[in-house]
């Protein structure tokens, strides 16, 4: 759902970063996924749309140019894996705006409502500068419904799934990468995975940036 939205926003580069953190469980500690961050260089989200992006049934409808349809993808996909989603976006090179949905926070409110978008830089998300060219950042946290605790498991699944779903977009030039980081560490734990088109029926014929890598491993 998140990648669909980025593609609909005409993104050419989509980055998925999985942040791991050492957490205590009784007298034991273990490393597990703490956050998942999605970044894209699409056109960004206007303030009006940002104010409705976490409300169910707020969307842009259907169109031949869109992959998604109803305005439930962002909030529904987010709360299906965790209790909190944050959205940072800037539209037409304007200032960064921020909205969030936190299920714990919602329980404390007298009414189910969302705060309007406010100005807020996402630089704290990365403990430094925001990657160049990025216009929308989505952060998933309080991940209590993931069926995997380690980033390498998600990456292994994601490589084939993203490669299959978006193979035609990748052939047309879309670049999707997935990587893992330790909390407070700017360097990826392993080489960043560039998603290659996965064509199980071998029906695509056009060459693309991934072709040489496929032939190297053929």
C-alpha cells in the first residue's frame, strides 16, 4: 500500500529502511525490528490531502493512472502491523508538514479525532540530514503485529514480493531499495538491496538497469 502510494505520486526512487534495536525482555535482551521507514521522491502530499491521509475513506478515488483506489490503504496497512504511523511530506518544495496516528494516543482522547498537519522537520528520524530529493517519509513504529522480529526476514520476503508486483515499473525505471540499520547508526548493516524485477513466467523482454545483474547470476 505504501509503495503503491509512492508510485501514484510519480516517485522514481523508493527506499525502505528497517531499523533494529536491542530491547529487554525480562532478564534477556534481543535485537528486533523497532521501526520501518518508507521514503520516496514523488511529488509529495499537499496540506489538504495530508490532513485526511490517515482518515479512513479519505482518498482520491479511482483512476486509470492510479494503482490504489480507496483512501484506506495508508491507515489500514499501517495499523495492521503497529500502533503508530507518522507522515512527513512537502509538496512543491514547500515546508515539511507532519501528521500522525497513534492508537495509544487515541485511547486517551475523548473523541476519535486527528490533529491537523503541523510544520515539523523529519531530520530527527535520521539523526541528521534528510536524504536528498526525498519528499515523503512514512514511519511505522510500536510494531506489535509483525510476524517477524528480524530485518533480514522482512528483506528476504520483500525482495521477491516487491520484484514481482512492481516488475514492470522497475523495468520502466523505478528504483526500489530495502536496507536495515541499527538504531542510531547511519551505516547500513549489510549492502543495500536494490530490488530486481522478478518475472516468474519470463514474459518481459525489455532490457533495464537490472539486466546485467540477472545475466551475471544466470
